[in-house]
C-alpha cells in the first residue's frame, strides 16, 4: 500500500468509526486511560502532552524496528519533526531513564553511540495504553477477525509497532490530520482534560443541553492538573467558540462535540490501521519463510 492509498484507507476507517456509536467507544477509552493515569498522574500528565507522547512512540517504534538503533537517530528524527529541541530531547530521554522506563548503554561495536531499550515496566504500560485505543474501536464497527486474537496476544506490541511505524514515518497522526486540535492536545494531560469534560457531559448531563456538571476543581483534582490550568484551557476554548465558561460549570458547543469526535475517530483509526498493517506484514513474513499462518509452522 503506497502513501496515498494508506492515507485514503486511514481516512475511510476514521469516517466509518465516526459514523458508529463513537460515544460509547470514547467513554470506554477514557475509563481505560484514567485507570492507568491514576497509577502515576505526575508521570502521565507529562508524557501525554502531544509532542512528548510522539517522542515516546518514536522511541518504541524505532526500538521494535531495530533493537540496536542508536538513540541519536531517534533524537534526529524527533528534532526534524519539531517535537522538541535538542536539549529538551536529551532531558526527556534522561527522564525515561530516571523513571525506570528506558535503559541506555554504549554500543559494543561503536562506543560513540548509545543504544537504548524500553524496560519491561515501560512495555507493560505501553500494552495497556495501546489496548485503551484498540478495545474501544471494537465497539464501533466490525473488522478483520484476525485482529481480535492479536489484542490479547503476547505479540501485540511487536505486531502493532510494525504497522504504526509506517503511519509515524508518513506523519499520519492526529496532530497532522487535525491540526485544529493541537491547542488542547499539547498541554498537561494531553487530550484527557478535554475528554473529561466530554465524558462528564455524556454521563451526567446532556449533549442536547451542553452543560457539564463538573467544576474546574473536580476535573483538575481528578487529573492532577491545576485549577488555573483548566481555566486557561477553557478560556482559550471560549475564544475559539468551543465553550462558554460559567461560575461552576462549562457549557460545550456543537463545535467542541464535533472536534472531540473527529479527534478520537482519528486516534482509533490510527490504532486499528496500525494493527491491520502489522498483521499483514507478519503474514507476509510467514509466507516468505514458508510458515503456515494458521499453525505457526
């Protein structure tokens, strides 16, 4: 599949997901991510900022593609994409080492290069995060039955990142496909603060009335972000026509509802297409080596 066909397939998948009962999928995703977020709120508040998340996913993608890839190659890739500055990338890599998510060593063959490897703890967390996108997407529309078994397989990350690497290299990510969402994606907590408002409206209010029952204090406390942080986000959203701020609640507009649904349909489609591509790639490798795809021999 060439780049143009891949983009068309991704857009079609996103469109089909958006047509389905996407709100149920969004609520499940939010619950699954929050379950993970609550274990290390300070860590995830940092990592879920869009550009930082893209660096983390780049590290994993490069690692699965080549376990001996030097850290400098990932740094150059992320810098060229504009995710972070050189100094910020060095600090962020150190952050992953300090938090026990990445090991770094000198290359035995070239002492000038540093080789990195995600830790088992990082891979467990990544598996949980990937599933938080894949499992909800199963609620929306049926797809290739092969994917159901892979989600619970020990090979999930290997298969997933085989496909995800292609979307990463092609820059088919929500920040590129929906740039108008970057204003909230690239803040503390990433998409979760806005998703918290949306989820509360679905569960406790009504999209018809547009009111959210949570106060700034409740949402900020739940996500470990400051009340001021939430107020600034709401104020910026007001300027763009997404909210009306009241004393204790937030009124969301139809434009915000559409923005969240579009953003999440892209997130879900990226996850699903990544798995599809990874499964297809795995099947092709089995055939090239004379391996039976059904029996594994």
